[in-house]
C-alpha cells in the first residue's frame, strides 16, 4: 500500500493543506524546524488508526483552523485506489473509506489495507521518529515484542493470553502459595476430616453408655426397695407421732364426760334464747311507753284554735283579689301612657283632614263614599274620556289623510283624460277584426287547395306533352301557361293595393305603385303567351286529354272559391288573378297591426275610466270621514258634561279630573285608618278605667270588715289593702292545714299503741315457755343448767373428732385398735428417737438415688446425642461437596495447565520455524549498515532476547552497543519486521522522522541505501530538516522526490 | 396361590452423602442427608403395607467408612418394625459394609437374620421349613475377589430357594469386581431366585430358572444415578413362578437436563428453554424432590455470554431463585457449560499463523497420546504431590480425561487469542 497524497483539513499548524502527490518510491519531505514534520507523521498515523483515545495531548489540535482531521489517498498493492478520511470524534474519530470515484467502501477494508497491522505495530515499526528509534521500550511494546520474537502475525495477544492463563491457573493452585482455591479447599477438608474421625468413636461410646445405663438401673432398683421399707417405718412413726396429742386429749375428754350430769331434751341454745326473750320483753315495753307519749302530744295539736278564721269564709273573694292583683298593677301603670298615645293620634288625624279640605271633619270623612262601585265609576269615566279623546284625534287624522288622497286622484284623472284625447279611435273594432281573421283562415285553406289542384293539372299536362311531343293542346296550353302566371301576379298586385288602402294613405301610395307595376307585368306575360300558343292535338292521347281537362276544370273551380273567400278580405272577386301566398301573408300582417292599435286604444280608454271612478269613490270617503270626526267630537263633550254633573252631586269641585279624584279618594281612605286608630285607643282607655273601678269594688267591703284602712292615694293604698288581705288569708290557711294533719296522726298513733301493747304481752309469754322447757321458772337456774348441758355436748363432739382423726391415721377396724394399743404403750421420746433414725436412713437412700439418676440422665443424654447425632452426616455431605469442588478446581487447573503448555509449545514451534525470517532480514540490513562489522543476529528459541555477533565472533547484548549502533540495530530489526510483514501481507509505507541524525556519515549513507533498497518493496517517506539528508537520498537514488514544506504554509 | 412374597432390596448406603454436589443450600443439604433414611423407611412401610413374608437386603446397607451410629440405629429401628409386624428380614453385607467394619453393639430383633462369612441357608417360615429358604453370605472384609456364588448350593428342589449375595455378575465395568461371578455360576447353584446387590442400576439379568435380579439402590445419590430408584416386590406362586414388580421408594430424584445452545440467540431464549426443561422434569418426578444438573452444550452465540465472569453463577442463582424452599423442591446443583463459541475450528486450523499452528498442534497431540506424558507429569504437581495429592491422587486424569482436557484447553487458548484479535 502506498500513500499518493494527503489533504489536511485541520491538524497542528496545517489547515487546508495538500501534500503530494508522492510520485517517487522514496520521498524526502524537507522543512526547517517547526515546519510541521512531526505533525505530518502524526497525521498519517491518526488518519489510518484513529486519534489516541487516552492521550488527547497528542491530538495536534487544528491551530490554523479547519476541521480536526483530513484524508489520505491510498493505492493498494493491487493498484486499487482509496480515500481514507477521518476527523476527530468518539472512539478514535469516525472514518470513511471511499474508492477514488467516491463509492463508499466497508470500514473493514481499512484493516485489510493495513495488512492487519495494529496501531502499536505501525507506530513502532512503520512510522517512527528519532525519539522512538532511540527508545528501547518502543520495541518492547507488547505487539512489537511479539512481532520480533514470535514474528507473531496472528498471535499478537500471545503474551496477554499467556499471562491471563497463568493468572487464572495460579488463582486455583500454586505449589508454593497458600492463597489459592485448592489450598483453601484442602484446609476445609482437613477440618471436616477431623470432625469425621471424632464421629468414628461414637459406636464404642454408645456401647459403654448402654452398659452403664443398665448398671444404674439395677442399683436404682435396689435403692428403691430399701427406700420403700424405710418409708413404711417412717410412716408408722409419723402416724403415731401425729396421733399422740389427739390420743392424750381423748383420754382427758372421756374423764370429763364421766363427771357431767345428763339433761334430756334441754332447749338448744337455752341461754342465748333466754337472753334474747328477755331483750324482746324489755324492748316491747319501751316502745309502748314512747308511743303513749307521742299520742298525747299529737292530740293537743289536733284541738288547737286560731285568729282570723272567718277569712276562710271569703275564700273565693280573696282568691279573686289574688288573681286580679297583677292586672290591677298593669292597668294603673298603663293608663297614663295610653292617654298620651291618644292625644298623638288625634293630632295626626286632624292634619290629614286639613290636607283633604278645610270643610272636612270626622263625620264627613266617615260618610264619604269610597265604595268599589264609586271607584269603578271613576275608573270607567277615566277610561271613557280617554277613549273618546283618542277617537277624536284618530278621526281627525283620518279625515286629513282622505283629503290629501283625493287631491292626488284628481291629478291622475286629469292626466288620463289628456292621454285619451291625444289618441285616435281605430277604424276596425274587435268584431270586424275577428271577421277578417276568419276570412283570412278560409282564404288560406282555399289557396292551399287551389295550389294542389293546379300542381296536379300541371303534372298531367306534362305527361300529355311528353306522350304527344307537343307542348299543349289547343285552348289548354294557352290557358295553362298563358293566364296562370299573369293571374297570380295580378292577384298579388290587387291584394297589395287593398292592404295598403286599409293601412292608410302613406302605405297606399307605396302599395298602389307596386300593385300597378305588378299588373303591367301580368298583362305583358299574358299577351305574349297567347301569341306563341301552338295548335292541334293528337288523337292518340284523347283519354289523357280528358283527364287533363277534368283537372283543369277542378283547378278553375278552386280558383273561383279562392277568389270568393279573398273578396271578404278586400281582394276583389273580379280580379284577374287569385291572391297568392305573399298577398295572404301581407294581409295577415295588416290584420296584426290593426289588432295592436286597437289594444292600445282600449287600454287608454280603460285607464281614463278607472281614474274617473277612483276620484268619485274617494270623494264619498272624504264626506264619510268628515261625518265621523264630527260625531266623535260630540261624544267627547257629552262625556265631560256628565262627569262634572256627578262631581257637583257629591259636592266636589267640577275641576277635578278622574285622576285627581282617585288621589282624593286615597287620602280619604288613609285618614279613615287614622280615625279608626283614634277610636280604638279611646275604647282601650275606657276599658282600663273600668277594670280599676271594678277591683276597688271587690276590695273595699273586705277591707272594711277586717279593719284594713284605704288612704287617699287611692290606687296605691288599694294595692296595699289587697296585699294585706291576701297575706292574712294565707296564714289562716296554713294553720288550718297543720290542724288537719295532727288530727290524722292521732288516728295512726292510736293504732300503733294498740299493736305494741300486744307485742309486749307475746314476748313475756315466750320467756315463760322457755323456762318451762328448762324444768324451772327461775332464769338463773335455767342459765346454770344450760351451761352444764353445753359443756357436755362440746366434750362429746371433741371426742368424736379425735376418734375420726386417729382412725384416719391408722385405718379402720383392727388397725385402729392396734393403733390405739400402740399409742397406749408408747411414749413421746421413743417415737422421736425412732423417727430420727428412719429419716437419716431415707436421706442416705435419696442421695444415693439422686446421684444415680443424675448419672442416668447424663448417660441418657449422651446416648440420645449419639443416637440422634447428625453432625457426621452433615460432615460427610460437606466433605463430598468440598471434594467435588476440589475435583472441579483440579480439572480447571489441568485445563489451564494444558492450555499454557499448548501456547508455549506452539510459540516454540513458531519461533523455530518462523523467527529466522525476521532475524535474517534484520541481520542483512544490520550487516549492510555496519559495513559487515556485525554480521549475525541471534534470538534463542523460547527466549525473548537478542544477541549480536561481531565479525570477530564476539557476542554483545544490545545494551552493550553504542547509542548509534544500537539505533542501527533497532532500525535493522524494523527493516526485518517490515520485510517479513510485507512478504505475507500488504506492504505498508514506511514513514521516518530524522532517524539518521546520530549515524556517522558512512553509516548514514549505508542506512540511506538500505532505505532505498527497502523502497523497492515499500513506499518510504523521510522527514528531515537537514539538507545533507536530502542530498544523501538524492545522491543515492536519482528518482528521489523532494518536497519542501515551510512554517508559513 | 402365593407361596412366598418378599421384597428384594440392596445397596441402601444409609447415611451416605450425596456425591457430585459442590454447594448446597442448607435446607437442601438437610433434605438430602435424610434421603437414604427416608427411602429405607419407605421400604419398611412397603413391606408392611404389602404384607410380605420377608425383606431381603443384598449388601451395602452402610457406606463403609462412613458407617455412622445413626445409620445403624435407624437400620435396626426398621428391622424392629418389621419384626413387630411379623415380617422376617434377611441381610447380607457387601464391600461397603463388611463384617469387619465397626458397628454398635445392637441385637438383631426376632425374625431378623444376618448372614455371616460362611454361606448358610435359613428357612423363611420356621414352621414350614420346606416352603422357602434363603441362602446367603456376607463379605468378611471389603476386598472379596473370590467367586462367592460357587459356595451356594440349594438343599433341595422342594423349597423355593433364594440366593442373597453382593456380587459383580459378568464383570460389570461400572462397578468394582467384588465376588465376581458369571450368570452361568448362578444358574448352577440350584437357586430359584438370585437376590443380588452391588450394581446400582436395576436390571433383571434373567427372567426365570433362576430369576436373577439387581434391584439397584433405593435412592440415587449422584447425577449418574438418575430416574426412579426402588425395590422389587417378588411374588412366587405355588408352582414356583416368579412375578416381579418394581416399586420406586426414592424421595429425591436426580436428573440431568441437557440444552443445546446452537439454536438459541439471546439470554432470554436460554432462560425460556431452561424453564421449559425444568417444567418437563417436574412432570416426570411424581411429586418428588428433584436435584438436577443443567448441561449446556453446542456451539452458538450464547457461548460468549456463558464465558462472561459470573454469568454461570448468576444463571444458577436465577434457576434456584424460587423463593423459600418448599417440598417437593427442585434444585439445580450445577450448571455445566460445555458449549463452544461460533469460532469455526476448521477455519482456524487452516490459518497459517500462530493460531493455525496451535490448532494443528492439538490435533497432533490427540493422535499421539504418548506425547502427553510431559503434560501428565505437569499435572502431577497437583494430583500426585503434597496435601492436594492426598485427596486427588485417585482422581488423576486418565488418558481419556487428558484428551478431553486438551479440547477444553484448546478452546481456552483460542478464546484468549481470538478475543484479543477481535478486540
């Protein structure tokens, strides 16, 4: 692949810059410092491989403007041309590839154009600067390294692949390491193994535990038997000790019982009952005395007498005074206020009456008629007067309008008359005109008949002539040809003259002249025809001749009928010729003109008549309107007179209109309301005064009777007297009520007294009976006997209880007897000693048993744990899972180990078979450049090292070479790679920037020669600022293309 | 009329762990731990419900070194239940639970008989010795390489004779050749029925004269023991004709679901396919718990997804993410991604570059296994030495394994190399 030219849109110092075309196989681009050589080198790299993603500092921004990027024109080894264009953007900037004629090409083709070279390979091997040549690390780029030592086309990622596989492998297992998956798994397996080892001893433990459990059970059985015997003894002792106190008590009770007397059927609870009876007697006695005392007190109250008792007889009057008391106060307080209100109302009424009229008073106001009838009459009069007034106005307006219209009609009549007088009456009237039209229709019919017969006659004559060879028969031809045409012309002339005469003098002159000329022409034709007429007829045609003659006759008759009909139209029957179609049309036109003139005349006449009739009709309307208006005026006046008469009748001014009458009536009604209020107030005052008088009449007699004085201030004193009366009455009522209550109590307490006296006697009887039951009448003796009886009962009950308790301890029957016997023989001390002894033995037994039970529980727990032990199961599950994981990891590790081995073996094989190509190319170049001083390069298979061998056989590592020589070695290595690359894929252009500057002149020349040799296969672009470098290349290769670039460009 | 009805079981491997499982949810692990016991319990209940005359167990009741006390107690508990139900039990031991294995001091219940190291015959019906007899022998130790079948001789034709033996008949390659014998050896003994154990997949080696049966193990314990597992109910009529009926007693069922990714374009399509396969699997499990392994194979675009770090783990989590564990459960124990990318291997082999050399080298190695010795030696670092060797020695790759690993290794290399190329 070669670069043909390049176009920089914007890049570093360049904008819109075209460089090229590159025509030579080696192109030297010369420019001083800062001319932009490095920018050009970078431009080529970036267009082909994209802008560096991370290193934006190396983007060479377009300082001179333009879009950041540009294009390269390329031609591949097969001669196909492409344009690769790229501008800065995401992912290295978008690239477009087109053919030379602009057709788009798939982006993938760029990779093919570049022979699959990566960016790193191209930058370090094909397009490099002095800096990169000097930097040893540039050849340690993973890609380049791989290229050098593996000549690794197709294995660019081998180092990374190897590293990745080793990393993964080591993560799984590394012999020396402890932090890897396998080591982790083994540690876990060891742990699980320990757990399982422990679990293995469980069976032996299980057997031991089972044996021990059995022994414990046997010992427990023995202890249980011993404990049962001891517990029995302990129980007996315990029962004797428990029963001992009861036994002693029982013996004492029985001794006491033997000493006490026996009372049969002594009353139960005798003492209590006696004391209760005595208490009852005492209480009843006390109640009787209290009741008597109270009866006496109440009886005194019931007989009491008190003052003013006579007031009770005037109960109704007093109650009346009490009910009217408040109303009396209200009346006394209300009276002055009502009187003031009355004065105000009367004043207001007076003002209203004065507003109506000075002669108005309450009486007239009351008598004035304001009925609905009157109001209706006033409204009727108002409407009647208004209606009549309106009617008078309407009638007057109508009369004025009628008069105006009459004047207009009179003017119209005058105009019509003038038009009639200016128009002549036509000669023909309607009847005459219709008669002539009928005649014209008949004439036309007959003319058509005549024309048909004449045509027939003519046809027959033509047949006859053709059969005889003669023109005509005698008499016939002279008629047929001679008279026919002249007759028609003559008839036309006559008709013309006649019509002209009908239409008037003027048309008569023209029509007459034309008619005369037509007559002269007809005469000439007729005579000429007669002079030329042939003679003689052939006998062979006689039959035909007859037919011709018949036709001639019929024609003649038709002609005659035509003439008769035409005579009515004014064509003379004597005329020489019958009228023709033209004459008939003219006659019809003349009739049309007469008809038109007649219609116009009739219209004018009709209009005149209409105008005359209209004027006369309107004159009658004016007369009627005048009469109606006068009648309305009379009606209005009459109504007004009637209204005034009615007003006078009521004593009112005649000047009042119905409207003012309505207002007057309103005021009268308002005043009447005020009058009503005045009168109501007067009635109310009278009522109040009446109430006060009535109250006084009620009080005064009672006050006098009971000594209550009434002073001068009547109303107030009267109120005081009333209040005194009421108070004294209430006091008397209260005293009476208390006396009534006391009387009622006397009865009730009397009854109580009787009852209590009975109860007292009953209680005395109960006590006597009780003493009898005790066999005595002395209460004290009764009490002594009751005490002895109670003591005996208590001892007997105690003895029964003691026997039950002792029997509960011993059991029934013989056991109880034995028990009593043992008690009779025992002593407390003996029992105490025996119990202590047994208790000690039981305690010892319990402790032994407890220890065995604890042990049994513990062993049982251990056995239970062993029986339900699931840990070993879980451990086995875990062990299996771990083993499976371990196997899986081992398998993965094995895969990776084999993968690594495969890569290493392949690389070895690759290096052995392919490395010579790169090294041999490089060796050749290096030997050339160093003038054969170093004639051998060597890279041991599998090792990424390089050794150079001097001609003398001395071997050196690159680091042992001088700077210049080392640069030459790296240059040679690049040449080797370029050559090897090109042998198998696209040959890419080589772009170098000042790579010869550190070479001595001789080696520089040899290196330049090597470039020239390389240019045989690869395009070479050399950037330099040194003119001698330009000379060097042009000196070696005459076809070297030199391109100058300048900073300003 | 029924002369004899018994259940033939073998290889209980009580309390043996499930193998092949890497990680387990605690709840699942707990269920699996009980699975062999539950299956044994199902056998006991089947004996009782079917009212059989006897239960015959042909060895490997325990799992050898892992024989736990709990297993022994549970086993005896089952025998006691049978004894109470009046059902006899006959037991012989195999290579996993030889007589010299440690065991708890437990007494066999009445009606239960364990055969010793010498062959002997026991009547099934004590009061009718001529009706049926069981002949059996137990392994005295794990390694029994002699032909024990030859020791069996039926006492006479009148009783229905059953041979109870743990043995490898006709050299079954999937199992150790313990007590090896041939079908012919068995025929020559005069037995009417051979109740065998040792082979875990049930098979009827011979239908009649004699009937020779491996019932298989009653509970599958790893992915290679899929499908229904159980016992045979053997019904012998008066004429000595045998009718076999298999009954599944397993509680957890193993399945391997294989999915070919060739036709699958998207992750979602893979999820859908997995869901579909799981639903089918559930339909076939009769309501049992299921543990399955998902094997993805084939060549397709999804291979790249499957290679993404964490993808398979996430997928596993998604498959098992069905909320709180409920019975019956469905658990994916592993996703085995054996897929290949769309990389055309043949095309790569044609390349003249490094990649081509690599592929061709692999091809050479595949056909010249001798050259693998160096690789094998490299692997010894892990399998043959140190602590890891102690655990892994027995799993050292065989020649076939190596060839298989080679394929995986080549794929790993290509993935690394070509990934970078395409990057």
